[in-house]
């Protein structure tokens, strides 16, 4: 009986103990990596790495595209799924959006009769293509029950093929100013951050988010709790597709061209960002804040390596290593948490 | 709390030397302590095992039994204290070291590889090799056949483990443990998944092992098993050693009070049941190949028990009604209206709730908090402007925790860290928050301790007296008989009969459950 009375609520400490460390620790890693390059910068090039706004802006711009994909794939991974198609869907969406954003003074436009359209048309088309691709991914997974790895692998290959077939591999350029404005200056960063905030809130405070975590934690329990698991999976994959579509629009606007080779292997960077940020491939665990920091870590590393003059191939070798180490550390931490 | 524990344990801890003659102990555990971050799992515990005897280990969940056994089997290392094997201090750094020293453990979870044969599973890691250091399958087959024959287990050594029933797999686990020819065999709830016949079989194997001078440590929650096979009983509570007594010097009541540290005057509350009007009427329900011809009525305020052995289709009936696996034939009438339920969310809307059989498999969201686990089924009713009404939900959950006495440091606590009983209460809370009219409970007290069981029984009775219609599926006969107004008995997918409280005896139910009518 006493044991029941002893049960004093201790909400506050438990909350901070549970919430802070994951994001904080990867944030510290981010700062650490930045400082390492700072030191190397002074030693090897006699200049600051961090105190260079131009470099930082460029880095964050680069992160924005991968970051958009990573926000989508984080949600997919939380449901124990995976999305390999985001890079290809980005390219397809970039091609289709760009083809509807060309100016009329270009004689070799893809659709000569469809030039000088209002800017919302290519944007909606690009987003729509992404949404459709995601919905197809989700429907195939939900209806046939095949592993997400296979379904999205198929989409990855097909979407890339379609992007090439669309213009026979020709790039689509001469885009209207109002379209390229989407990629101008800090716009990509703003879009990325707004999307991150939206989905951070959605995952934490809405039914959509709770259901996403529930499905990832225990799909069978989710179903018995009255969650329409199949429908929800279609929604999650559709959102991931939509974000890939958005990334395609932003990328083509920024480059002022649509190319079928865009976003090559971005899906892997996006998955890496999510995983470095603490999203568990076993599902049920993951947060947008972590993913954003994970994407920043990848960006800082790429920018830093170039800054200190590390060979591009060696960069990849180190990047691969860091991804594996991040997951090993994460797993070790989870094991310690569960080992009781 | 601890004061009362030591007080009650003092007389129990002293075993009079003239009762049990002095003989060398096979295994002694002396002053062992073990802590995990934030909790003390074991503090200064003792234990000793004699050759040729069965020592039953009892205690509520979280009492530290499994932790101690994992220390003995080399899975955990103690923070303090000593293990002595035949008087010599030993230290096991790995489970392998313990095995080589002669201690084998049958785990609660089945650890077999489904795609490999029985023989391969039993000899994994120590395969019989031929001259070329290749696996000698012939010899392995012979060894397995001999082993199975000795244990009177009627299985083909080449059968894939994946094709075996859960009970058969458990027997293979037992054979595997015996095959190490260890001096000490630890069995962690070996009967939780097997039928009466197999339990009897297991007990005869244990008797054989005993006569060969082996020491057996037997963890269980089932009283009747303790009195059937144990020579001595050691009791643990809250990580502390309470005492060790000869089994024949105790009875159920004294054992329970030793385990919970208080008298449980009555496990099953008495209920004045003003049974109300007809709520649910099921006619000829069937699921192809699984069960058929299931008909019953359920009234408000009534508890209908469903008894039957594993695989009798009890759980499938519940899942068919709830829409997890929709039925393929028959009718369900709710308040006289025919209903068609093809998915759980439809069932929930109509006022059904199903507490599933296997918490881990289909109940818990392991990585989520207690709050999130509790709120999951009612979320659609707590959404305003797209956002979850977190405050209202939290208030509701806090209220439920209080009513159901869910012991948790906070609602933010990850549900994995709760004991089995508290997890079960949190899941029950999940369903009670939906205000169900028909509550289906599938093995509501599986794997939880006596104290929590009593609380769950009390809750179920209370809910029924408030007019809820309850279906309770259970393998534990005393539980079904103690709680139900009527008992439905199933056998291999058939409804064998429905007994009123007055005619439902253990013998009668067992008869029907084994297919004799």
C-alpha cells in the first residue's frame, strides 16, 4: 500500500532528462566539427572557417535542398520505412516544373505554346509530380505489402528514367525571372526552415505525428488502437514525395535550369542526415530538429573539407565513416537506455 | 515498506538445520547486489541450490528473480557479492563460461532459429564434426534422436523449428538445455506457453533430472506448479531476498503473503451482478480454417469467460469481433442491430475495446511515453484546429493513472521502464478512456504479479458492476472461474459449451477444453 503513496509525480526532471540530450549531443558534435575546421583553417590557410558569411550562406543553401528531402525521409523512417526515390523524384519534378517555367524569347522551349505562364503553374506542377510519386510509393507499400526498400527503389529508377525521357536528356533552361526568384538569395533557406518548423510541430502536436510514431513503434498495436495504418502510410509517403517535389522546384529555380541528373544520390545524403540526427532505422524514433542538425553536419563537413583542401574522393571516404560511427554511437546509447 | 519486509522475512529466512540434513550445495549465491542506472535491481541477496532438488523462485514481477538468474547464467555481472559452485568461488564473464561450468538456462523468450532444424538448433555452436572438420549431420541426427527419445519428446530431429507450435518449440528449448548435461538447470517460466499435457511431461522430465542429482531452479508465477514439483521455495520482493522455506511447509496463502508482504484476503472480489439487458449477440460466427459455429449472448454488467487451450481459437474469436481479422461467416448484432466490423477503428466507434493477448506484440508502443501509449485510441476525439488538445488529454490520463493506480514516475516516462503489471494497467487505461460498452480482455493478467492481478480483477469487477459488458479470455482456470458469470469453452475452433457459474468447475471446463463432452 505504501508503495502507491510513495509514487510522487516527478514530471519535470524526467522530462528534461528525456528530451534534451539527443539533440544537444548532436548539436555539440556540429559545433565541434565546426571548431575543428576553424583550427585547421588557421593552421593551414591562415583564415577563419566560421567567420566567413559567404561560405556559411553557400553551405546553408546547399543544406536546404538535402534538408527538404531529409525532413520527408525522416517521417518515412519513423514509420520503419525508407524512401530511396527522393533524389530521382527531385529531378523529375525539377524537369517538369522547369519545362513549364520557360520564357517565350527562347525558341527551343519544351512546350513552345506553354511559355510565360504565371509562376504558380510550374510550382504546382512540380509539387504535384512529387506528391503523385510519393502517393504511388505509399499505395504500393500499403496495398501489396512489399518492403518499402523495394517499392522506392523501383520509383528511384523509374523516376530518373522518366526525367531523362521527358526531354531526351536535354536540360531545360531559360526560365522566367519570377520562377528563378524562388531560388534566389536566402529563399531556399527560408523555405527549408519553414518546412522544418511545420513538420516539427506536426510530428509533435498533431494526430498525424502521434500516429506516425505509433505505427513505427508497433504497427500491430497501432492497428488495434483504431489507426488506419494503410491510409496513414500513404499520407506519410505522399508528404515525403511532396517535399521531394518542392526540393526539385527550389533546386531548378536556384540553378535556373532543370536537368535530369539533378539530385543524384541525394536520397542517401538525406537518409544519412536523418540517421546522424538520431532517427532510428528500427522506427518509432526520430525528430525534425535532429534531422536539421544532421543535415547541417553533412553541410559543414563538405564545406570544411573543401576549405582545407581535402580531395573530393577522400571526403566521401570520411563521410561514409562518419555515418557509420554516428549510427554505432546511437545504437550503443539506445542499448544502454533499454538495458535494465 | 522495508521495515515490514524484514519483519516478515525474519522467521522465514531461518531454515532449521534438523529439517533439511546438511549436504554440500551445488550453487550458492552470497550477498549479491546489482544495480542498473537509476534502480537497484538486487540488494544483498542469498540463494542456494542442493543437488537433486527443485528450488522454486517466486516473487512479483520486478522482484529481481530474472536479474539474479541472469547473473547466475553469466549474462550480467554482479556489482557485489559472490557465486560459489560446489563451494568454490566462481565468476562468469560470459554466458558461455557459465555453460561450461555446468549452468544452463532456459529463457523466457524463445531463442530458436525458425529456419533451422531441431537438430541444428540444439547443437548450435557445438556441432558434431567429422574427420574433415565438417559438420557431421548423421551423427548430429543420431544424438538428437537419442536426446529426444530420452526426454520422450515425439518430434523429428530434421523438422524445421518454424513449423513447430509454440509449445513444441518450448520442448525443444528444454531439450537443448538438457543436452548441455549441466548440473544446474534454470527454467524461467517454462510453462507460460504450453498446455496441461506438456506441463505434465515437463514435470516428469524434471523428476528424472532430479533423480540424476541435478539442481533445478524454477521460476514461475503459478502456485499449483510450485506445490507440484518444488522441494524448496525462495521468495524475492523488490530486489530483496525474503526467505527460503520447504515447499511442504507452506500453503498458497502463506506463500502469497510472503510474496506481496501483505495478506491478500481475496483475489477475486465478490460481485452482486444485476445483469442488464442484451448488448451483444453473436450467431454462428466463423473464420475459415480457424473456428466455426460460435454463438453467444452478452449482457450489460456481465462477465463472460472464454476458456480453452492455446490454439483453441479463443483469441481469434475476439479478433474477429473486433475486426482485426474479420470473420468469414456469421452475424454480430449490437443492441439488436446487425453490425459489420472489418477494421478495429469501426469496432472502437461502436463501443468495443480489445486488450490484446500479447502486450509486446500488439499492445505497447515501446519507444513512446506512458502518456502517448494511453492516449492513442482516443486521439480522434481530442483534436481541435488540427492540434491535439494536450492539456485535456493529460488531465484525463492523470485521472486514469490515479484510478487504476498506474505506478510511474511521470507520464513522460518511456513505457518500457514500467513493470509488466503497470504496463498492463496503462493499456487497460487506453481502452477505458474510449468509454467502451463492450470490453474484451485477452489474457489480462498474463505475466504480471499477484498484487497487480488482484488490482486488475478488482477493476474488472468494478467495471462490470457499472454496467460494462465484459468478455474475458484466459488460460488460467482459477481466474476464469473466479471472475466469470458464464464460461464459454472452446476446443480446436469449436464451441464446446457454455457453462453457468454454478456448473463451471475446473474439471468440467478442462473436460470440454480437451474435447471431451
